[in-house]
């Protein structure tokens, strides 16, 4: 398994669907779904980012399933860090029109390992 280049940590918004599934999103997505889902919390994304960088150092020596488990554990830990820290996603409208400062702030995508 390969972990591609990781962007710097970004503010991550966590929301819960009606079925209990918690998902992460960046600013634009949070702005678009804030009224439709229950916010779990907001984090700076640093814990997940730090953990992925540590995993990258040993990824070649571990089976893919172990790497996926480590990534999922870091994702769940980031949710717990965010839990209870609420924030409305803010869009910068100071330019006179709606302008989204960050187009996509790195949605955490773990694919099927969340199932």
C-alpha cells in the first residue's frame, strides 16, 4: 500500500448521518451540508496528519490490512478530538459576492474500511 503526499492539516468538520455514520469534510462541503446533518465537532486535523506521516515511515513493512487499521484508528481518534468542539462553517463574503476561500480542504476518504 502507498500513502501519497499528504497536504498540511486542515480544519475538518465532522457530521453524523441519521444512520449514525460519521463523515469528515472540508469547509465548502461543511457549508453545504451543515443544515442537513448533525455536527459532531471540528478539529484542526493535526492528529490524523501526524499519524499518517508516522505510518508513511513504516508502510512498506506492514500488510495493507494493518495500515488500513492504523488509518481507521487515527480517523476515529480525530473524531474524538473534534467531538463537542462546534463551529459554523464560515464562507468569506467580504469581496461582495460569495467566494469560498478554500475550494476543497482535504476530505478524509477511507473508502470501504469504514464498513
